[in-house]
C-alpha cells in the first residue's frame, strides 16, 4: 500500500470493531486465506497507517496517518503499537513536529500500560509545562466570558498570591497550584475548578529563559483559549474544541529571566483543560526553558505605539490543512481537513465544519470511504442516510458499507431492515466482527423481548 491509497481507508468509527477482529485472521503463526472482501486486521491497519506516516513524514497528511494509527490503540496489541511508534519517533530523518506527535502517542500508550514514569519522562523531554497556578471558575454562560475582561486579566503580570480572592461564578475563588499529576502534559482544569461547565478558568506560570529567545508557543485546549505573554495577547481561539497537543502555535519572544504566561480557557459542557509547551525555531523542544517555583510580578511589555497589535500568525497542522482545503482545493486536501478535525476533536459543535468538508470531498471525487466519512460525522440523520445510500451505490458489496447501512437500519424505526445488509456483510467476510455484533444486538434488542414475553 502506498500513501496515495490512503483515501480508500475506512472512516473512524467503521474501524472500531474491538480486539477480537484481529484474532480471526490468525491461526497459529500463519494468516488464514481470506475472501476478496476480507477486512484487514487491526495490526494490518496499524502497519498501513504507519507506512503512510513514514512516506508522508514532512506533509500534514503524515500527521493524519499517525492519528489513525493512534486510534487503533484499543484494538491492537499495545506493545506492538508501542514498538512501532517508538521506532518512528526515534528516526532522526522524521521532522521534529512529527516525532513529537509520535512521542505523545507513545506516552499515552505507556500511561495506559501503567508505565507512568516512562510516560512522564517523555512528557518532560517534549517540554510540556506542568507547573501552573490556576483560578476559577468565572461565568461563561452563553460563551460570553471569553470576550470579556475578567478579573485576572486586569493586571496579567501582577504577583500571584494564593490569598488573593476574586468574585467567581458561584463564590469567591483563589489562585491555587495545580498538583503534579499530569503524565502526558494535559492540565485538567476540571480537577481543580468546580463547576467547570459554562465556566472560564485561568492558568499562570512564570516561564524562565536563560537568554533572550525566539520560540514557538504551542497550545491545544478543551474550550476556547487565549494566551497573554508579559501582558500582551499573543493567541486567541474562540472555538470550543477538545484538547489536542500542538493544535496551534505562535512565534513569540522571551526575554532573559522570568516571563509571565497567562492562559484563559472558557468552555461550555465539554470540560476544561489544555496542553502547552515551547519549541525552538527548528521545532525541537525548548527544554532549556523552565518554570519558576513562585510567581512574583514581572515587567509588562511596553504598550504598542498605536492601536492594538495584530496577533502573530498561527502555525500548525490544523492551520496548514485548513489553508490547503480552501476554494478549488483537491478532494484529498478537503478530506484530510475533515479527518483531522474528527481525529483530534477540533470541530466546534456550535459551528461544525468537518461534515461539510467531508461532503465537499465526496461530491468532488466520490468514493465509498468519503461518503462513509460524512455518515460518520454528520448529526443529521437524513444527511447520514443519503451519504450511506451513495456509499452503497458505489460499493454495494463492501462489508464496511453493508455494516454501516445495517447499523443505521438497526437503530431506525424498522430495525428488521438491518438483517439483509448485515447477513450479506457476514457472508462476504465471516471474520469481520462489526456486522456480527450488529446482528447480535438486533437479535438481543428486537427478538429477545418477544421470546421472553412468551
């Protein structure tokens, strides 16, 4: 398989069929002979995605391939995934940003395996900031708080004292130190800010640079996020997304010594938290930058000579994919942006675009996989049914399409309509567990009560 064939891979949910799907194809040490429509095992999907990631190491699509391998972590042998991802991250020919993504995935897998100290070592090596003072919640009903100047923003470089009190969402709130509990760099504000629904919270740190430095600040939050450095706003994203590391970066200047970084995170009902780290201009982690143990006041940057300064340009894979998916973009570029948004939780449910991008790609260059991607992303059932109809028209014998149509029929008004689709999927590939699971659910939920009733 080559990188150019990636678009034919099935969408996110269609691959999530559990660990047992991989077991069918193995008998002893050899692979069983499989029918023409047989679905790949989880390990085969993992290998295909990681091969694509290697071939596309310098391109944004390479990140998508790594993310698709990551999504299999609950459906493959975690030690096999760990070995392959570690090898990828150890390849010095891979660009630093892509190696960082692979290392983050490795840290997640090690954490899930109970290897917390190893995961923490990877996190430290990537330069994630884990020492923060936090305060909140402040009101964010109707997402109004993000655009307001809240109390901690009145003097963003002031000395931070845990005795200082602010009028919070429901009661007075104080600065407190976030406990050292993060193994992968994620700062879960839910753990210390209550309530964290329809709320804003702040996190502050004094970042210490050994010399004046030009670096990139990378952020990714659950919630809308803004950043002030030495009192000057350097980043703002009002979309409420799920947290993902290195989603957006901005180039900033650190002066020698202490620099105040103040983050504001505002969310609705999705929780609150963030990742933050610095890298050097070449993309390698700026591990020489440290965080102070306390938070005395720092000097604010001088005010701009005229007006409000423009924010620095936003960097990162998401921004690259967004730009590449503009008007008249090829279908593959549009699909890539949709997949990235879905795989990283970057689509804001209040203003979703992933499903629209998936449909745009499918209409521009129809494939069953693209229509299935739309079916997976849309929240409109009629739109989903139309996407499945089009996928079925293109590939009526593909077990993934049959399983997807069967699932939609099973959860519809006439659940019995699922049976021919699921039985055909099973007939075409007896080892594909997803239609078997759907068939069993139909029998348990539809037929079972009738049997019990008699």
